[in-house]
C-alpha cells in the first residue's frame, strides 16, 4: 500500500494492521493529508478465519468537517462577542451610576425602563414609574427659562421625554422641580433628551439627561445681588462725596466775593472745615474697610476694661444722640470686664454700633447699651427701637455694601459700611458679632462677644503699665456733676459710674451747694455756664468751706483759651477740661485721684 500511495499517512496502515492482528474493528475520522480530504473510516476483518484480510469503508466528510469547523469558529466568535458586550454593559452601568447627571431611559410609550443613581437623588427614592406619557402629570415642575411660560406648571405632554418621543430635535428645558422626598426638595434642573431609533429609523425610546444646577443658579443670583449692592453703594458714595462739594464751592465763592467781610469769611471757613471733616470721615471709613479686607490692619492689643471703652464711645456719639433727642441707657457691671483688644479699634466698633442705632432710630427714640460678663466671654449689646431690618438684611448685615438696601432715605448720610467694619474688626479680635431684628419697625439689636480675660497678677500689672487705674478705692469715690443740661449730666454720670464711682448730679449751683451739705463729694465736675451762679463763683464758694477743702474741682467748659484756663485756676479749680471731653484723660485723672485718696496723699499740690 505504501508503495502504491507513497505519500499516504503511515498511521492509517498502522491502524489497519492492528485490526488485522486483533480482529477488533475500528471506527475513526481522520485527515488524509496527502489527499487533502477528511474521511469517516470503518476498518474490520470481513472473515474471522482469514486474519490477514481487512475491509475498509471510506466516507468523504471533508465538506461536513469544514462546516463543523466554521460553526465552532462562529460559536467561539459569538461567545467572545457576548462576553465583550457584557463587559461593555458593565462599563456603561458603571459610567451611568457614577455620572453626576440624572439619566432615564424609556420605551416608545414613555415607560421608564431604567434610571441611574443621580436621577433617583434628584427626584427621590419614591418617584413613580410612568406606564404612559399621561402619567407624567404626577411629576411636579414649573418652567424656569425666563420665557413667556416662566413659572407655569409643566403639562404631561410638555416634558422632555414626551417631546423627544414626538420627534422634536434636541429638546432642552430649564425647569424647577419638586422632588418626591418628604418633605419635597425644590431644585432647578437642566433637562435634555435624545431619541432611540431602530435600524429602520423608527423611534423606539428616549434617553433624558437632567443636570441639577440649583447651586449654580443660587450662586448667579448672589453674584447678581452683590453686583446690584455694589452699584447702589457706588451711587451712594458718589452722592455722599458730591454733597459736601456744593457748600464748599459756595463758601469759596462767598470768600472770593467778600474777602474783607470778616463775618462772612468766618462763616465760610467754618462751613468748609465742617464739610472737609465730613469728607475725611468718609475716606477714613473707606480706607479702614480696604485695610481690613486686605489684612493690613495692625492691632495693638492690651488688656482693657470694656466698661471704659464703652464710656469713651458714648461720649463720642453723644452729640448725635443729643441732636436727635434719643434716650440712651448704659448698663455696666460693678466689676471690671477685661478683654485683650486694641482699645482704639474696639472704641471704633462701639461708636459704629451706636451711630448706627442713632441714625436709624427716629427722633426721641430709645437706645440701650449694656456690658455684661458671661462666663468665658464679655457680651456687649446695643439695641434700639428704630426702623428695624428685614430677615434678608439682618442675614447680610455685616457684608460690605449690604447696608445700601436698608433705607432709600439718604438723609442720615454715611456710606453704610460701618457694620462691615464692625464684623471684620471683631473677627480680628477673635470675637463674634450678630444682628437681630423682629422686622421692619421693630428695632434692631447687635450683640458683640469677646473672650474674657481673668483678673490675675499679670493682668493687673499690665493694666497699671498701660495707665489703667483700676483701684478698689474707685468704689468709695464720690463724684458730683453740676450741669444745667440734663442729658449732658446724665451721660457724664453714666460714664463715671462705669468706673464704679458713686455719682450724683445737680442742675444748678444752689442745688449743688445744698447737696454738699449732706453729701461730701471727692470730685466735682462743674459746668461754667450755670443759670443761677456761674461755675467760677460756685468754685470760690466751695473753696471757702472747710468741709470741702479736700474736694477736687474740675471745670467742664466750652471755653478753651489760655485766659479761660487761668481764670478757672484763679477761681479755685484744680483742673480744666474743654468740651467735648477727652474721656480717657478724665478717666485717668479720676483714677489718679482715687489712688491718691487711697494712699492718703494730699489732693492738691
């Protein structure tokens, strides 16, 4: 056989030989490489008694075999494609679930077949599953696109899904939705959609993507409002800077027209001085705000008594309070309320709060100013019965430019940036400040909290070094104030009480003399222009009394020339103060008097 078919595979004949020897038939399929064909073969011995004979039946299965191979390859390709499709589906699932956009897939009827996690977060876990377009009437939303439909309820057939299924191109909607959460959450959503088509182009479904842009809308609104407040502030600034220029220009023209008229020149000079002072104050406020916002403010902190800072602030604001006939009450604790602050800046804070209260309170209003030690903090409260604030203004009271909204009436003047400065300065001192108001016409309250400094030996040394006289003898010091201006006497009395002194007041000289018959003062603060007896004569009368020999007399007057000082000392006064009073110097003097009294030192040189 090999000689007949020399290229035939040897293993074929080895199989035949085995069948001949053993008589055991064989059935197999194999390739005849030399022939390039596949065969199905049956080899057997046809005659058991003839062991050397082998019958072989051949069936050519080349085409069948090729079909089977092609089928196997096709199956393997299909399985590989199925695995790849599954992997792609899993990847798509992961993308959908992690996408920050809500995605919903519907069929041609509007039935939601699939949603991702973000869609559920936007609409809530309990959102319904529509079975047809009309079911979208359960989904509550309004147009928010600033078109003629803005604010109108969205109908079922107006939803993005419905319009996409109708064949509309690139449907994009801006809507405000109400979620199915409890309670519902309102969100602004940008909704876009695209149709799903079959091979024939038939619409078989829709994909809708919804992006929650609520925070962006709020941020844009805040920017818009901030820009509006900035424009209002600039308009206000222009108004406030332009206003003083008119009287300055008029005064300058008056001086040019009448240079030799001393009376007119004097009045014009006073007008110019007042208006320049006003402009300087505006510019100082602007510079302070600029320095604070840029972090350029340098504090000089020291331990101070808030009571004294409060008293100094009251004295600075007193002219405005008296001008508007307000009633001011000042309540302070008997003991020192110590904080570590820059006293100049804290005074500025209190002055701004009091100015704010005085300006925005109609005439003859009530302003309450209190200091209290509340555990680890010192609490300072300024309240009034003025025009009050809306909740929006209260929430932004300490933001720059926000005060432009408080009142359209510019008769009060100022730039309205005082509260912004208050908030920044208090924050620099590690404190807090909050605004409260029950609403328009209900008054306002501002509460400042600063860390309280405990009274220790080191603190006492620091107070002494800084010139603060916190002597316990202040509580035994008696101060008599004589002034026919009841408001001035009351205010000055409250200031003195913040030091812990015992204070009494008299409206005229005779009342003062009668009072000293039964109550001997250690210090007398005497106005010069009294209605019955002037202050100089009253001082001489007091000096003539042996029981008042140790009393320190302080002239409080509007006359500040050198001859006025000399006349006061000649009349028997120990000290001379010019109105408006320098409160820090007055406090220092009273502290020195208290210390001298405690040490049994003579009060007069």
